[in-house]
């Protein structure tokens, strides 16, 4: 992982709900850096990534709509939202493991894709915020898992 001392976390207060990163130890973040990965049943491999602390919130890759220089970002989204049209597929993610590069210590996270183009979660230099890229971001898009997962927990990244 490019920024191996940093991890994604849920900000308690955020103007737009964009996911951020922190180097704080787990005990100091009060569980804001803990996630639950849910595999969605069906023919297509899809997951939901929710907050362990706030289980009604999920990570979603969305357009930044002019709030940042990058066109996409990862957001913490309420699953209780009454915004219409509410589409649960907008919260679905593809999660894979770059097994050859990380031996189960990392995953990559993307949207399921619009018109076949996924948006990958990553951190770029000079920012603590989580953005989205339409090209695979390499190691800046590796997210650590602790403890490491056995192979097959999620699909291998291609």
C-alpha cells in the first residue's frame, strides 16, 4: 500500500460526507475506522461496505458535482435517506484483492460501474480525502484489511 500508515474512516462531521483517511490508532478513532463488508446475494458479485459504528451508513462512489478537482469520490451515505429516487444499487461496490501484490493484506474498492466503467477508491498525494478514479490507481487504491483475509474471501483483482 502506498500510504500504509493511513486507513479510511468515517468523519463524525463532514460538509459533504466524503470519506477521509487517518493515521490515528484504532483506539483513538473510537471505531470510526471499522467497516463491515456484506456480500449481496445474486448473480453479480457485489458488496456493501457499512460502518461498524453507524450501521445505517454505507460507502458509495459518487460524482463530486464540482466540490473537488477530482470528478469522483467515496462518500458515507445514509441508507435511511428519503432522497428520491433512492436506488440501492448506487450503494453496491465491487471489492477485490490484489493477491499477488499484497497476499491478503489489501483490497481494492470500486463502484459497479456506469456503462461498464468502474470508479476505484484511492488517496492521492497531498490529500486525506478518498477520491475515485476511472483507471485502476495502483497501490494508492489498496486498502488494508486486518487481520489479513484468506484467499477467496473476495475475488482476485484482474
